[in-house]
């Protein structure tokens, strides 16, 4: 998922490079574009860390220039490897589709029934001068951009300033790196995305070569299960963990009686930006809309049971279609909002060895959806409640993670609902805190329809 954050805070000088990543000026995370914006799009800007500080005045100026010029999509490909002739476009799309485990991008999103987008917008249609990573949807393309920025701990301006369209030494290096990573995965792992930018960089613009003995003999690094795992010997039974969860939230009978709810509260961006009014609309079994009225415009995330969208004043397109793993993730979020069908939403359940979150022991389960989507769920050992979900979307450059942490469970019509959650992705984080929730209310179907384009303020 690609969203925004606003944060105008400089890191204390004594902080390490990694810690400085927590103090960001962030309006739009894209390690992007060596393409010129297409007319009619909304220009996006963003930053990954504060080494390149973007002042509020600069942000306003850039947005103003974008609106005057009617241009957008400053996000694009620092991922552009070698140029691909136009007559190879379809072939390239097929290769990437197979590598990501999907049948093909051209038909993605084309569904019968109620009016739906015939297909999602492709990267080369949204942006100019895309030299590689063609034939993939915009949301997947931007997920890859987020991976670049997260791996290098760089803001987009560090590769794309002062001219977003011009080539820079870093862009040319990025293209070579993309070629190298694709070659490694193709020749050694049959095209599976085993090696990514994160494999070597880990928030550094230069991969570390020599081990640090302070790290080797220092405090143990937090252990987390692999992205994908099998049932571990000695791990608890997935069925027992899930049954305890169902009972912990109120039991199957009460869950069946909660058919919808509407919540209101506030949301803040990464590290505590200005609080913004927030709303959530949920209807069983799988419809959900979250609306955040930010200081720069309204952001809407919607899943209507079949299709999903993101409309935000800082997205590269006015309304972004969710595809692939991002669409599967939106479906999972909607289903887990009233989790009576948790066992059916995911299958092939397996358990890893217990871990801990913030000092509390958790049972770790992983499930696979019907389309191959994978999610890892963390349940508090004592209470049985769901504490965290980590789900993945495939991209041309590797898995794009989304992590949702749940807290402050309260009873709503006899069902425990989290009144606070943190929604984090490679492009930022929102923290939503509800102040009121109304259960079993009628919700206008329009709340789950494709949202109108967000209007920047």
C-alpha cells in the first residue's frame, strides 16, 4: 500500500543513522521517477529520511508547481534498468507476472458483474520514461519504489533532485542494481524473489562487508520468523490458537450477531503528526472503508467485497486500484474486522515457535489464502487476542510487507474490537484511535463504493 505522512522534525545529532530514520519529513515515499509527469496527474513528493530535509515551504511550493503545471506522477522508476523496446512490452509484462506468481497483469481487475475497472492502470501508462518494470500495476510499481527507499534509507529527492526527469549517477546505479538482482534471482532461484535490495543494504546506501564485533557479541537481535515457514516441532496447534482467539473476542455466537459497525476517532502519521479526524465503516463479511481527513486532504481506503481502492491527495494517480497482494490484503483486513470467519479466510495454517511482542509472549501462526496470499498472525498467549498481522504483497523487486498492530480491545455488542491500531507499510504509518463505535447500524452502500479522487488542500 502507498500512502502519506507529514513529519517536519529533525533527528537529534546524537542519534544513529538507523534511529534517524524515525525522524522523517514525509509527504510521499517514492524512490521514483526518471519519468516526466503526464499531463493531468497530481505531482507527488516525499522523503525517506531527514538527511535531506524538505521544509514545509518547499513542500507547499512543489505541490503548487504541480497543480499549476497539471503534472504528476513524480514517482517512478529508480528501478528502471535497461531500456526495453516498445514491441517487447507485452513480453516483459508476462515475465514479471510469472515471477510474481500471478497469471498476468493485463487482465487483472477485469471482472464481470457491477461496474469495475476493466484493468488497473499500468506503470508505463501512469508515468513517462519507464525503462523497466513495465506491464505491472501502479500499486505494485510503487511498492517496489518503497522497497528501494526502505532498503537504502534514502528519500526520493536524493536520487531525483533537482530535476525529477533527468538521469543522475544514482539513478544509473539503481538501474544496474535492478539488473543485478533480477539476474541473481533468475539464474539461481528460477526467478523467485529470494534476493532483494534489503538483502544487502539493510537501511544503508552501501552494503556492509565486514561484520561488526560489537554486533556479534552484543545484545541478541530480535528474532522473528521467516517470511514463509512450515509447522514447527513443538509449536502449538493452529486450531487451538484460533479457537482460543474466537472465544477471546466473544465467541462464535456473538460474532455472528455483529453484522456491522461504524467507528469515529483520530489518526496520526509516523512519529505523531497532527491528529486528523478518522472514520471506519465495516460490514460483514468483507466490506470495509477507512477515511482519514488529513491536513492535506482526505485519504480513503476501501474494499467493497471484490475490489479495493486508495484515494489520497498524495498518491501518484487520483484513485489507485488495488491489485494482487494489496487487494488480497485489503480483503483480509475487512474479514478480520469481524473475525468470525478467520479459519475460512486463510487455510494451510501452520505455527512457528512462540515469540514475543513488547515483552509479551505470542503464538505465531501463518495462513495462506485461496489465491496464494500469505499472512502471519500473532496472538497474545495469555489473552488469546490478535496482536499483530503481517501480510505480504508480491512486487517485481520482492515482497512488500504491511504490518498492523492491535491494542485497546473493548466490548462492542459483546465482541471485543481493537480501538487502537497501527497500520505500517514501506511508505509510512498511520495510527488510528477510535473514541466511539456504534454496532449493527445500517451503512449506506455508497460508503463502500469506489471513492472519488481526493482533492489536495
